[in-house]
C-alpha cells in the first residue's frame, strides 16, 4: 500500500535583475513568477531577501555623506572599523549590546539592538551586494509594511491569497554559522501555537510554539545564495493559516529573556 | 523566455509507526521510503527527529528508577519541577547555565549545557511523545554515530549517496518560538564556507558562513508536526557536497561567544 506523503516545494525565482532605488519590486517579482515555470495557488508564500526590498525603497546610504560623531569615532577606534559605518549603525540602533574585538582579529564586532527591536550584528547595516563602493544598505524602514504592500500587489495581480516573508541573515548566540530570519511579515504568522494540541499519545502539548516564520526564513537560505542572484524563493505546500502578524512578534521581550 | 528555476522538495514520510527500544530504525525508514511515492537519488538528505532515534536506542528513562540527589532536590524546589526529572537533566549536563522561575509561572526553566555541548532547555530531556507516563527521553548517546549508522544502512539498501540530519527542537536567545536544530550529522556539512566566494558585484564575501545543517533542520519543522506522526522528512534538490562532519561543529566555542 502506498502512503500519500505531505510535500512542500521551494523554487528559487531565476532571472531577477539588480534592483535599483525606485524600482517597482512587486512588478519585478510578478514578472519573475511569470518567467519561471510556476503557477501560484492560494497559500503560497514568497520569501524575499530584505536587500532587494531595501534597495527598491532607497534604503542605501553613501558613506561619503556621513559625518561620524564622537561615539562613532570612539567605537571605530576600539573595533578598527570605518567610523562612518559605525555612525550609520548607531543611527539605526536603540542601543549597543556588545562591542568587542579580539586582539587577533583585524576588525571587531558590534552587536546592536536595531530600532525595530532585532538584536543582530551591526544593526543589520550591510556592505555586500549593494553594487557601489562605499555604500551601505539598511533594513527597510517598516519591513512588515513592505511585506504587506508586496503581498497585496501580488495577490491582486495573480488573484490568489499569498503570504510574504522578508528575511535577513543573522548570526546566533551559542551556535555557529548564519541563518535567515524573518524581519517582515504579511499574513504569515510569526509563531504557530500548538498549545492545547495533543501529542501522538494524547498528552497535551503545553509549550510547543514553532517559530513558523523563522522556519520558512531559515529554509529559504538553502536556495537564496549569498551571491545575490536569487533573492526570492517561492514556497508551495506549507500548512498555515493567514493571520495578522508582525515579524517583531519574534523578538523575545527583554524581561522574558534569560540570555541578556 | 522561461527561466529554469532551482527547485527543492521536502517530503514527510507517512506511515512510520511508534518506535520501540530495539527497533531497527534504518529498516523502518527504508520501509517508509518504499511505501511513500519517492525515489531516492544521490544527494538526497533524510532529516530525522531525534526522538525516534533515542527510542530505538533505548535512551528512555523511567522516573520511578531515579533517586534525586541534593542538587536536584534544591533546584526542584526552586523551579517547582519533579526532582527526579531534574536529576536526569543534571546527569545529562556538564553544567547548569540558568535556573529561573518567574513568580507568576507554575514551573521554572532550566537551561543547561548538555554533555555533548549543546545549550538548551532541560539538557534536551523531554517528556512528550514517549508513550508512557513518568518516563523521559534523552538525546542519543552519540547522535553523529547514530546518523552515520542510519545513513550507511540506507545507502547500502538503496545504492545511493545520502546525507542524514538528526534534529531536536530548541528555544533561542533573543527570539521567540522554537526551531529544529541539527544535533547529529552524517555527510552533511554543519556549515558551508563562502569565504573567498564573490557577491553579485565581484566583491569577496569575507564572513558569510551559512549554517547549512541548521537551515535544513529548521526547514524540516515545517513538515515534522509535533504530534510525532512524521518524524522523518526527505529533502531532495539541496545543493551540497558531502564532507566529514559533526553537529558539534555548530556549537560556538565559549571563548568566541559574546553572548554568555
């Protein structure tokens, strides 16, 4: 007897050109969906690297325009980093969580709490894949709004109910290597509560709350190569229910966090 | 013009019955692969929830057999937990990282460094899905060895080159919700170094090291429902190269960790 297994597929949309400030990203993604061999259905989820969202929204800063303040110059000396980049990081941050440089390292690391609440290296200010020297790229101003706007445009274009997850790539306490996490959400719940569900033996599962949006984000890293050529991954077959959501729901409140 | 997108699929193997101590898990998985509509190819990766591995290996402890020591009794009083369960957790641990109970919470939380080095709640000692009351389930004694044994058996059965990732479900500092992480590996690299690769604009990517095994583990959570009925997920289409690996490579050395 053959079983009917549950399946899920991920498709890296090929052929997305470099994104420039002012580009209509939803339209570019719609074209990519059409030019790839995919048919959208209700419940499909599009995962988008924040860099193309940020670039389309003009969230790019030329370091030549930045005059570092005193705090930035002090941290830059301590960490051996460009003081203008530190200044941009500080402007994006609520606070510096850690600033540290090993004596053997050429450059130190700055962990900051981003103004949106995410705790990550350099307040998510990034140099890769911007296309110009001496520019840095920020997170979108309001990644949930960006996700909702793109989602609504694609839903209208294709006549289906969709979800959108915008990702960034974060390091992690305790574990090596980088994974993608969700920083903007449209329709996709941040977490799925299994509270009240029962396990295979009928016992109630009290505290199992999978971080659905981060599972999707991490999975997207398997196809979202860092060389920047596949910034959008289509998920088909995920079992989920649309809900009002925000990626900031994934931020652990400081008073509940045993780890800071 | 149609593009040729890169695709990846995940299949939850249906029809795996409850696993008992002494079961030949590799054989059970081979039967599940045959009874589901899948054909294995070189490079396929099987992701397995550690609970079925632990159960097959007899890593299950009846709390009736446990006499808690003084440290366990003290922590149990502080956290309002079963002292026998605390005793098992301490036996599985190198050290307690945090023991904490909010006044409003019925039961506190114990973060421990597992003897294998993983930092997680309750040293990964778990109550769900064991099938008997008053038993707890531990991690496999050597999850990398378990993964390699299962992988080698399946490779011989099906005549293909495979990878195996054994997972557990961990909470995370700074972020809400649970994700699956890799705790045992066969052939699948823990991390993929992109050092020396270039981004879309030809700039060298200095420090981008995706945690490949954790990306796969987190993705598996999308199909590995917590009710325990789908403990094995087949990944097809992942771009990877086999390498000698260990899930302990994902543990950030304490001296490099800014977060503890």
